[in-house]
């Protein structure tokens, strides 16, 4: 959410500056593009870090032992 807030803040600064000074978009548009790129990179890096590793998940699943009750064994058979 922070990258989106950063982009909105930069856009609002650009809009405010454009209302008062004519040359502001010449400086503000590149800043807006840079803010969007930084935000996108941060967002994708966060998602990649949260995704996890499938091999680690497989190892965790194999390490867990399940105790079946007599009723469970009857159902499975």
C-alpha cells in the first residue's frame, strides 16, 4: 500500500505545482515515473519474498506425521 500512497502523493504534488508554476510538469512527470517504478519494484519484491519456496513446503509436509484413528483406517481401507 505504501507504493500506491507514494505515487498518489507525488501526483498531488505535481498537480499542485502545475496550478501555480507552469514549468513544474517538466520536473514533476519524471519524478512521478520514478516514484511509480520504485513502488512497483517494491511491491513485486514484497510479493516474491512472501511467496515462499515449494521445495520447503514439500519438506514440511513430508516431515509431519499423521496419526490415524481406528475409524480413519477403516474409512481409508
